[in-house]
């Protein structure tokens, strides 16, 4: 890769299969921007009202213009940051910082920090539940995972709900008083009553394994759960699996464009995105596999611009270990030393 490619947008085109329901092939354009900066990543979040994208970078949160890849600002001092929740109506944003067990509450216009909210260990997932007007956190706490609800206007903690898994991931609301949470280790969706903040059901998701990303479609009353190799569609009334979708590995989020009826499943293992069309509530067709970048496993879709956003740093070779250094531990987190970041790819999929 040349130096010029590291500093300029890189454009790819991905053409779908022939699609009977629109009578022609569909094309996606992929743009890549090197936004620089240090730090790894987890989630990206889009603010539909402005088109800004919030990109987690380990100890800070970068704010990027989704259309151009231009860096607009930065929120510092977010150690171990995982994601951002955007409450446009209240004018506030929130970040989950696992490093200091705080949620940072900030002003959306100025990006100035308003306050730090002490929540506790295991901070990870975050979303804005617009119908219930709550910021929802899913926490990898011990001895059991929890869901935390925060008032987006005041930053006050409204409720904490114990879940059945130490690894709750994505959450989605149906606007009917229910919040759905994917449990990655138990392979279930739990249903929480948004008025009483009590768990009312637990639904098995087989053949899904490791559910992470989630979205809810109001028109069809269906839940989409992004999983490793096989994602699933769930009837939100009954918990029944009505369809399964083949995709790749290392899925850690899921995007949904309701007006286009397109699901975006990011496959970090393969470095691509599986794009799926909802033909009917119980029928789904894979229409494209869009190349992105190896490791890019989270995604956010802007329903206004119809752009999908991903982010992934590119690293150079890892430094050689010292001759007497012990081997890295086995399992998750045992990857050993990492090389320096040589590019920070902000990826835009456009229709």
C-alpha cells in the first residue's frame, strides 16, 4: 500500500446478485478514509439529524462527518470506551467507558463534557431507546450481566435489571414498552418491560450462536439478531425464529435500513458485509457481499442518508518478543503485542 492511498479516499464497487423484487442488479459504492489517530475500536454510532458518526478509539471518541470522512471533533478522557448513545431530542450524547466504570455525558452541539456518571464494572453496549426516551446500557458485569436505563435529559440512573448472561450485547426497543437484549453466551434474547424494568421472557435463538448486533423493524414486528455464521429473524410477539440468514464470522453489530428494507451484517473475520433484503416478514434474500476491511465487525446505518459506516485500524507488524518473554495466554485477549497503527480506516458503504 502506498503513502498516497493512506491519505486519500479509496473507492470500491460491489454489485449485488440480480434482484427480482426491483428488477435489476443493485450496486454499492465503498469509500475508505484514513482518519488517523491512535487507539483501537469497538462500536460506531451515527447521529441521523446531522450525519455525524461517533467512532470509539480506546481512550477517546472521534466525531466524523459521515459524508466526507472529515474529523469534526474529539471527546477525550473516555478510558476503555466502547460506544456512544445519541439522544438528539435531549441534545445529549453518552459514552460507555469500561476503564473507569463511568458513562460520559456530553453536549451534542459543542461536544463539551457535562458530567461523568458512575455506573459500575462491565460497561459495553449502549443505545438510545427513542420510544421510551431512555439511554440503555448492556453491561458485562459480574457475577451476572445487567441492563441500565438512564434519563437522557438529566443523566440520572432510572433502573438496573439483572439478566441471565454475563455477556449481554445489543439492545433494541419496539415502541410498545419492550426492550430486547441479545445474550451472547446463552444464545438467547431476553425481553424487558420498559415500565416495570422486569424481565418477562427469554427466547432461545438456535441456530444462532453468539448473538451480538440487534435491530427491530416496526413495520413487520420482527427482530434481527446478528450472529456468528447464521443470523436469525424473530417474531417479536412470540419469540419464534421465522428465518435464518447465512453470513460470515466475528459479527459484533447489525444495521437496518427500514425504508430500503436492507439488513447489514458486518463480518470481521472475512472483512466484508452481508447485505440482506427483507422480501416479506418471514423471507430474506442475501443480495450482496460488500468488501470492507479485515477486522471491521461493527456497523451503524443512517436511515436518512442510507449510508452504512464501519471503522477499523490497520496495524503494521508486531514487535518481536524478547527472547525470554513468556508466550501470550491462550484464549480471548491472548493475542500478544500488537503492531503500530499505520492507518485508521473509516469506511462508508453508499447505495
